[in-house]
C-alpha cells in the first residue's frame, strides 16, 4: 500500500469520526463538533433557530459522508493516477477553509464566542497539517513514478 493510499484512508477515517460526532454528539467539544461555539447552546433556547442549526449540522455531516464514500471507492478501485488527482482535489478543497471559514472562526474567537479561546488557531494548524500530509504524499508518489 503506497503512502498516498494510506493518507487517503487516514483522512477518510478522521472524517468518519467527525461525521459520527456531528450525528451522535453535535454539542461535543471533540472532533470539530459544535460544542466549542457558545452560540450552539444558546440556539437551543429558540426552537426555530436550533432546528436550523441541526439542519446545517446534518447537511455538513451528510456532505462529508458523500466524500468519505467516494474516497472508499477511489481507494478500492482507483488506479494510482486517480488517487493522485483525488489527493490534489482534496488539497484544493481543504484549502478553501482559509478563504471563508478561517476568517469567520477567527473573528468569533476574537469576540469570545468560542471556548476554548485560540481554537481557531488550533483548527488552522490541523487543516494545514492535512494539506501538508497530502502534498507530501503526492510528491512522494510522483517522484516514485518519475524514477520508474
């Protein structure tokens, strides 16, 4: 099993744990659930707002599940070239975090809306780690192809 396949499997496993957390314990502070957002508990005071929050949580979890199943299919049936292009697609899709989500969570963090403080930085480091792992794995595989 090559390094890229291992990276895809590890990422898929982590995402699956996130999906399970979102579905089964959305208020948790683990696994990137919503317990870190102070507004999550406050949303429970307004049933209409909380229904929307729950809908959005399930939407995110469902979308992640689609990607996980696609990754499983790629790992099982995909040729090496498909795995490389899939990893590159993952890199670009993961990087979108920095264009919209990171500025928003940083602003909430500064405003004291996130517990623990500094969580936005922790999340940014974690997301950057995913990008670095996939980039290194792609480079290792491509160098292996070049060597023949």
